């Protein structure tokens, strides 16, 4: 078979790049020995596995797969493909839809036509390792925010190298700021027209880019121009997606900086009021909220994003099908998805799949625990006692703290920080788990087994309650997706 291989390391440190070279050599020998024809090796260097959009070689692999460049994808371990469980499932399902087999060599697993249950759990464990990488950084940021830290780049000001808590007014840029507020408040210009006018005159932002409508709006709403520095407005909610959450005003950290004032309070408030008056706050909710039928709001169209609707067809017998509501209401020009999913057939397939998990629960649980022990219960970890674990933790935390200090002081950027602390955070996470389990005298594999056991009663309850009920399905299914080719993907709720 024509084979492609994918490998990845999360940092570009010397030992990690050596590991990458070792992976390349491994695939070259392994695939040839297996009688495959090696088409290409895709390798991402110094890239985290939490977001697939950042991995250019991985995205190229998926594009080449669509073009039919190979028949099988080989990966050494599940964590090399992704540390984000959702990305992992989307990737293997996309390859499966193209009839491309995915082989995890270290784990001795394949994904074409086989159950996804075990590799999904293993991918979730890999994701959990990455979660600790984003912790503790927030503490340093909040400490500096309380001191009134100012941004590194803000139009209208300059920052003196080595002075991380003060800005000086840039007079030419300050004149442009005053002009923007005047054009908006007095001359009736909108943000889009203001940005076009500035760009036509050759003016550029602090980073040398053209002004955009959003850039103008950010200027009009930035309180720094009236001498107030506001920190802690937002923080990262999810380290996987980068999604940010907004704090309430009571949690904001506000510092008064009169020396930074460029415009008056009256002009700032007038701009804010004008912006609110112009803003259309109404947003139509196009999503239907219903649990009337088995798959209400569960089946989504891959092409237009709208839910499938239930249709009854009567011939000799009555048939119930689910079709794309976007195409059904607006025609083929709106959505190409003509797939009609038979309700009884899909319910039967889901029931059989879940019943199979319950029948094989012992083998599934033992297989996951065995794999967990193989990966995590290394001889090195087993040899460490509590005193040794504490000593190594103290050393690693001190090292990480030094790196965080460089970041909070602005000496290194976020990417540099991630590259420096990725391996440290991973090791700290493992040691902290070892210490916790050692203190409670609990075997790690037993903890994993206990978590898996939670899944089975949920499946039993769903089947007992009548799998055709929408509420029962939503206990175990997150989303079902269907495309124009008739491929139906069932996304189960995570444990």
C-alpha cells in the first residue's frame, strides 16, 4: 500500500529535534519492512498538539489525502497525532470517510472500521497532559496587572525598553488619535470611512499594518486615551481553543495614569454613546430548540450548518427520514446536501454499537488500563519515592518560575515561553499525579479504571429509558453530522 507517515515534536529543543529525526528513521525502516511504499513523511517541528490549525504539515497531509496521494497514514503514537480529543476524532473520521486507514504503531491500533472507544480515551488522556501547560501563567499576569502594567503596543504611545509599567505619549500619533475622535464625534464619519481615509494618507498602525474598521473601534473604546489603564478584563477560558472569557467590571483592575491622557472624558463618552446608538444589538437566533423527536437538534448539516428536520413518507408503509432543513426550505442553491437519513436504521445502529460496548466492557476496560500502564507506569516513575518526587518538583517549579518571570517582565514573548516550559510542565504534571496517588496509596491504573466505569451506567440508563427518546440520546451523543455524500458521523459525549 502507498503509505504516508506523520510525526511531531512540541518544542524545537535539541533533544526533541533528535527525537524527530529518530521518528523519521523509524518510519523509513518500518514501512519498507511491512511491504508498504513510503510516499512522504510529514513532520511538524516545535508545534503543540493541542490545535491542529497551527500544524502546517498535518494540514498538508489532510489535503494530500483528499487528492488520493496515499492509502494509509502511520503515526507512532496517539499523542503525536493530537492532544486535543476533538481534533483527534475529527481527523481519524475524515481519513476514514476517504477510506484511508490510520495506524498507530506503538499502540498497535488501526482506525478503519474498528471501534473508536479505546483510542478516544487514550487521546483524552494525552489532552489532559497538556492542560497543565497553561496553568500558573495567569498568576504572573494578574500580579503585574495589579501594579498597573501597560500594553506593549498601543497606538499613540511609546514604551521605553526596560520600563514595563510606563508609557510616553507619541505626539504625532496622539494627533491622529484626536483626529479620529473628532471625525467620529463631530464630522459624522463611521469607523470604516475613518480607516479608509487614514490608509489613503499612508498612515499605519503601531505594527505597520493598514487601519481596519475594528482597529478604529478599539481606539474609540480604549480608556487609556483618557488616562486609565484597565487590566483583567479578560482571560483565557480554554487553553485548547484560545477562547477568552470576559470578567465583570467589579473584577477589573483600573490604574489612573493622568500623564497618558490624550482626549477629554467628554469626547470619550460621546464616542461611546454614538457607538452604542449605531450598533445593532439584535441578533436573530436561527437555531431551533426542540426535543420533540429522537434526533431533534442533534443532526447537523456539514455544508450549511443547519439542523436536520423530521419528514414522514407514506407508501405501502410509513417511513421516517431526516433531511437538511436548509436545503428543504431554500432549495439546492442554498445547500447541496440531499442525504435522507432513515430514523429507524440510525437508531438501530446506535443501539447495536452501545450494546456492543456493554457486552465487551470487561475487555474494553482491561485494554485501556493495560495501555495506560504501558505508557505511564515507567520504571523511572516507579523508582521515585515521595522525597525524591518532592525534590524534583521543587527544582522544576523553580525553573519554570524563572521562565514565567521573563515572560511577565516582557523579556520573552508567548511563543518563546511555550517552547521553554512545555517539557517542564509535562514533567511537573506527571510528578504531581504520582505524588497525589502516592499520598493516597491508590494505584493510578485503578483511578483510570474507575473513571471508565462511569460511562457504562450512562449507556445502560439510556438504553433502558428508550433510545428513541431525544433526552436519552442527548445523555450519550453530543452531535451527529451528515454530508452530501451520505457519510454520517456520530460524536459521543466525552466521559
